[in-house]
C-alpha cells in the first residue's frame, strides 16, 4: 500500500510567490477543482451583496468548466452540516489563471470569493481547505516538490503519514 504524507500548511505563508508555487504544484497534480459557497439568494447587507456579485462573476467565468454539484456531509476539513460542493474540470487556462491571480489563499473566503476550495486527482484529495478556520492540508508522496514549495516560502506546521485509502475522496 502506498504511503502518503499529509502536510498541514500555515495560512499566513500562502501568499505571493509561495501561493503561486503551491497553485502550480496543484495544477500539475490535479484534474478537478471544488468549492463551496454561502447561500446568496437573499443578500441582507453590503458584504453579502459584494459576495453575491463576486460569486456571479466567478461562476460566469467558469461556466464552461462546470462538471456537477454534489451534496456531502463530509467535505474537506470541515464536516457536519450538508454542503453543496461545486465540481469543476481543471483543464481550462481561464480557470487556472483566475485561481493563480488570487495571489493569497485568504482571498478564497467571504466576501472575496467561493470558499473551502479543493483539488482532486481521480477523486482523491490533493489539497483541501476550510477557509474561515485557516486550515489547509496537502496530500502527496512527492517529497521533492514539497522541498521546492518550502523553498518558495510555504511553511509546513505539521505532518502525518497515511495510506492512500485514508486520503479523502470526492
């Protein structure tokens, strides 16, 4: 059974060059991008209106990448309440450019944009996040790429070893 390492990433380090390096790594290792969003049907204040508009723009831009929407009780790091998870094919340059241009992992949060982003390869998690809590996990057996990410500024706050069967699935 293949061994993988879960890398717990420091949110404060995931901006600028470190963020761009992480996204390039995720693009090379993933075929799917996922996200969740807060309900936006009835915005009740200015931040909600900004969020709704940002979501509309994002979804208009990524419409051609949309694959499906699923309901899950356990998605990403957070669990409990049922979430609507939006699944996009990660193969368009438009989507990749949008993701990379955020330049900071904290931009994937209310009211900036969609939340709890994830990257998957053949339905196995490569990266998962819980935006509000600043929790970010990376699953890989590619130690050399991790060393390059650390050199680019990504800080790892903890690790643990798991088997492939323990990696979260979409």
